[in-house]
């Protein structure tokens, strides 16, 4: 598990290899990840959007931007947390993701970025 705190918002990520499958004559490696967002600040915040950089050892970096996370824009009061799971497909057994969440602080009405630390996506058989 990796974790990082930005402006009182803690992001923790736990990853898992889900297996391989063939699609369009090509093998794909499936990974899942669980992200926990904890509000350790004194202000209520809301997650507005996300930005991902997906590294695949056999492909170029893929950038993904979107509103919320899995269709939600969670509001977190001080001391609250939000956990969600998602996943991605790679064309190799090894890669990584990193990014940030765009959030708004309800007290200051200012937007800010919360860093999602780099997390590895690695099939167990790819480790030495």
C-alpha cells in the first residue's frame, strides 16, 4: 500500500492483479485498485475531478481525465473518508499509475490538487 498526504487529505492505494484474458487476439493484464481518501483537515472538501497518468511498460503513457470517481463527487467532512475501487487493463504484466484529484475547499471556496502517489501494477509472475 502507498499513501500520501496533500493539504490534510490522505490518499492510500492498494492494488491487486486480477488475471489475464485474450481480446482481439491480444493478451491483456487486468489490475484492480482500491483508493481511500481521508480528510484530516479542518475543512469540508469535495472531489470534483481526477487526472490519471497510466504507464504500461509496452505502451506510451495514457492520460485519463474525468469528473468525479466512479460517477461520484464525494463530499468529505473533517475526519470522514471515502473508499472506492476501480481498475485498468495493461498490455504488459508491469506498469504504474499516478495522478491527482481536483478538489474544492468549502471554507475557502478555493480549488486545490491532491496528489495520488505513484502505485505499481505488477503481476506476481513478473517479479524476480
